[in-house]
């Protein structure tokens, strides 16, 4: 006994299989009906100038390079904020341990850490300022972040000064 041809078997779960006679799917289409937008065009790559290569019909294109924030400036700010946070640890440990006699030692150790963070913040800030102040050369990266480097230097010096003052306060309480 033969059966007449019928529709092919379709599972009862998942999306239906594509029909062999349907149109091809649209670009970036998903099976759930959401159409993704096309990727954005690279608008940041603009030619700055074109130099002719002598003896050929070709040219050398120099692209504009967008400015980026200096990593040294960011590092300077992070180290400066770290110096301020460590100065609060100097104050807390210096005053807490003053009665037992270990506040000066602990405060001194954290003061040393704060001064080292200050030195790192100032060094990175100066390096960033030199990096940012270099003359602009075509085809090279231009760095930004002068305000970040200034804030890092100021925070580093402030953190070191606060930790020295907190150490002095802790020692004064401990010795009295």
C-alpha cells in the first residue's frame, strides 16, 4: 500500500524550517523578526593629506589620528587619590593605637606608603604634562589630560601632607 505524497514532517517546537522557495533572508536578519542596524561607518578616519609617490600614479595618505587621554595622567590621578585614602588610614590607626603604644609605628608605616604614592603621582603627572605638551606632528597621536595630571599632582601632595599631619597628631596623642 502506498501513501500519497504529503507535506514533510515538521517538529512541534522551534522556528519552522525555511521554505525552499522563499526569498533569501535580509542582511542582518534574525529568525525572531528583529532586524539589526548595519554597523556604523568608520567616520573617525579622515585623510589629513595625500603625498604623491614620485614616479608612480600612487599617493600616500596620511590619516588624522584622534586625540587620546594620556595613561600617565590617569595613573597620576589614581596614585594621588590613593595617597589621600592612605592618609585617612594614618589618622585612624595613629589615633586608635595611641593608647596601646603601636599607633606611631603603624601610622609611620602608612605615612611612608602615602609619601611613596605621592612621589608616584607627581612623577606620573610631570611625565603626562611633558607628553601632552609635545609639538603636534602629523600622523602621530595627540595626547590630552592636562587637568587630570594637575589634579593627580595636587592630590598626591595633599595626601602626603595630610598623612604627615596625621602622624604628628597620632604621635602627640601617644606621647601625652
